[in-house]
């Protein structure tokens, strides 16, 4: 698996350059695209094949700049996760998870010499950062800090739809919009473009600037299941994967909530029946 440019340094517009102020006039970001997700609704579940494709996009593209420090490799084999296998209820024993972890190098300390070393990761380790520290991350990205992706899909209004929209939403800046070095125009990015706009102030273009150029393109990742690798497919799959990373217990939460509702309905019925029985012969 190769490391390439980040899939979403710009994802959700976190690598911004002067784009966090309130929108001017009729500017502001466009609403996220309307995307259908398998995990929507009270009975929605993650599509495991989609999560596997999304992980591949993350691994081959975005992990070059983005960490997921709150996610352990073993989580990839948990129930509802990309590589869950009921044969391995203990995800630490999942051979796919072991192979994925081994492909990463993590920092450690030599137990005999005390020297800092690198070793192959184990399922118990968390996804490592591609940079040693924040200064190194900024130096490699023109001063912008690539965000950790662990909770990205929950941290942005619009969630995975926002991420998807940012990734597929890059376009040439409108005529009259001054774009500086290291800036990229995206209409789905929140920002205030009024000070960069030389046209009619009543028609400031929507969106803002992002430091990272478009991270994905058609055919950039080859999917193992034969799914056609379009820009939209790559963006949707990695957005779904990031949603899983942000809320890995989503399916269990929905199942628990449904069971609790059924219990409360039954309990309410029993209480009402008891009430009618106890007070049946009493006048009210």
C-alpha cells in the first residue's frame, strides 16, 4: 500500500487559509450534496464492502498526511467494522487485522537499550501519525495542519455528506476571485470571500479556500471487489469509512435503542392493564 497525497487534507475544509470567518452577503458555503447512506435511519447499517473500499482510500491516499489516533487496528475487526469476521470474536486474532497492522510502523522503546525504535504495529496499537509532531506536519503542508480523522465525520455539520461534497466539489475559481498561493477554491467550504472578490459585492461567490488541492481523482485507487473507481465512488466510500471511524458502535446503538423502545412499549401496556385491574371496581 502506497502513501500518496492526503485524501482529505481539505476534507471538510480543515486545511483552510483565511476561510473561517462568517460568510459575506450571499456568500457562504453551499449546502452539502444529498447523498444516500446505508447507515441512515433507525435501522440503517454499515455496508462492509463500502467500508473496506473506504479504508483502502484512506490507507493509500489520506494516511500520508492524516492520522486516526483514536482508532486502534483491532477496531477494524470489531462487529460492524470493515473487516469483521464472526469466526474471530476477539478482533485481535483476526488475521486480516493482523496483516493490516503489520504493514504500519509505530514508535516504541527498546526494552534493553532504551533507544527509540520503530516496530511493526500489532492489533492493539492505534493508527500512527505520519508526522513526528505538529511542526513537522505544518512544514510538510505549507503551514497548514492536517487534522486527525478519528472524529472528522461527527465534527462537521453535515457529517459524511459534507466530507463527500468537499472532496468532489473542487472547481475553477470564478473570474474576479483572487486566489493566493497555497489556496484552492471550493464552494462547499465555509468561508468569507468578500475581501478576495473584485466583482459585485452583492454576488460574492459561495464557499471558501482550502490549502490542500483536490486529493482524489478517478482511477486513483483500485478496488479489490471490482467496483469502478470514479471520483464520486472514492469520495463516498472514504466518507462512509470516516463515519464508521467516528461512530464505530452505531449499529449496536441503534439495536439497543430499538430494544429499549420495545421494552418501554410493553411496560406501558402492562402498567395500563394493571391500572385497569386494580381500579376496575372503583368509581372515579
